[in-house]
C-alpha cells in the first residue's frame, strides 16, 4: 500500500506570526502551544513522522491537526481579508477541541432534589432508628422510597457536595 502524502499547509505572514506567538508563549495553554507547533512544522514541509518524532507525540495527533488546519485555509484567508482583527480568535477556534456532549445524566433533577431534601430531614422524625444520615443510610432510604432504583454511596456524596451539603461518614454523637 503506497504512503499517502501529508496534507500541505500554507500560512500567511500574519498566521505564521500568531502561531509562532502561541508556540513560544509562556502563558499559552499547552494544547494550543503544541498544536501551533505542529502546524508551523507542517508549513515548513516536515513530514508527519518527522513532527511526531521531534515533538514526541502520536502520528494520529499530528495528522488530525495538520488536516484540520489545512481544511480551514479558505476560511482563514477570508477572515484575514474581511475581518483581520478576528484572525487570532479564528486560529484559536480551529486549534481548540471539538465540542463533546458527554454522557446523558443518569439521575433526573427531581430525583437529585428529593435526595437532597431527604438528607435535610431528621431521620428520627421519619421514624428511623438512627439520628444522623450517612451516605449509606441515605442510599438505602432513597432506594426504599422508590426515588431511584439504584445509586452508589459515592454518587450520594457527589450530590450533597455539589449542593454544599454533607453527611458524616459515621454517625456523630450529639
């Protein structure tokens, strides 16, 4: 199978200046520094393998950023001509990670609210034989009440921490 030639990169003087500032900047985020360096090296005509070895990164990473920057060449050229003050932000956008939606929430807001509400209740007033909630006791109670089918102690702790509530890991004597 023949090797596919690496996508060529063409940079204007302004693009090269901005990328160089990113690549050597002391306050530039690391991801932006390395991606700028990949593009600059690619523009010099270096192969993906050469860039990979010089920077100590994966070949797929080099190919990804080389290709992504190259595909935006016409957009950058247009931005540079029409709105040159937006060139820096356009380059930053190109070299930034794509949006990832993440996993859908397992628990609904009303379930979380119910868990927090129960954690604020006095267990003795609910007819329970203990005086303070622990994550384990709260987990057992919310499952018993049918608020959730299953939940971990750690997840209970995350909900309470996010809302700045806490339950002690062991019952505290008054």
